C-alpha cells in the first residue's frame, strides 16, 4: 500500500516594506509641510478658499519661501504614500483577497498620490518670482490647486480607504474598529467632492485627511504580514 501523504503547514511572510513605517513617514512629511504656511510658521498664513482674491495674492507675494518649503515636503510625502498604497494592495492579495476591493484601492491610492504631487507642483510654481505678481494667474492657479488638493484628493483617498476597508472588515484581518473607521472616512471623502458645488461641505475634506493618518498607521501595524498555508509533506 503506498504511503499516505499528509499535509503540512508553512508560514509565509509577505516581502514588502513595513506599512506602519511608511504611514508614519507620510504623516510626518505632510504635516511638516503644513507648518511653514500656518500661523505657527509666520504671518500671513495660507488663505482658505473663502478668502478674498487680494488676500490670496498677498500671501503668495509675502511668503514664497514658506510656500516652496511646503511644496517640497508635501511632494516628498506622496512617495511613501504611493508605496503604502501599492504595498497594502499587494498585502491584501497575498492574504487571499481576490475581490475588486484591492483594485479599487490601487486606483484610488495612485490617483490620490498623483493629485498630491500635482498640487505640490502648482504651489511650487506659484512661489517663483513674477508669478505671484500676476494677480489673475495667481488666483487661477490657487483655485486649480485647491480643487486638486481639496475635493480631488479627498475623493480619490476615499476610494482608497473603501477599497482597503471593505475586505479588512469582511475578512476580519484587523480589529473591527479600524475597518469601520476606514469606511466612515471613505464616506466623508466622497462627500468632500460636493465642495466643488457646495462651499458649506468644506469640513468633509480635513475630516477625511487628518483622521486618515491615524487609519493608515493603524492598518500599517495591524495588518498581518504572514499567512499559514497547507503544503503536501510527510508520510505515514
């Protein structure tokens, strides 16, 4: 009688960067980029979209150095963010998620990263001599950058959140609160798109972005990097 083959178990580790470290680097770089253009970095501080055109123009004329530093750091922050998006999607596939969620997350994550790079590039251009002295050009670039970095980023980041959080919830890959937080932030991100038409919905944008840092760090440390699979082996 031929020997009976018994299945064995093998623990496999996902070869990838540490998701938690990537999320922390992204958060630190992005928030560091905000510092020079807020009231903590000096006056005047970065104007909101509700400000007058003269206020917007005055800021970019008076604080070009702060704007360049902000653009530099936020441009750089999109690199670890893009790597995080690619890695978390790869990790979900490694853990056996074959639904559409990871593909949606990849689209949303890469789109958000590219939008962040474009927004930082616009800020960098606005800080150069001669640009801020052209009032209509400055205002046009400001609102274009705002549309990208505000509703544009929130909407695409929301897709990323949803694409990751749905499989996290149904597969129970992380504590339940992390997945639910991600889904709630995803809804806020999609509602942030309404800001293009309804100025009163502006609060959905920071409500998506800043708690999103917490969600990314939590996912980065909670999502398993190993999986145990059965392999043929052993004999009676």
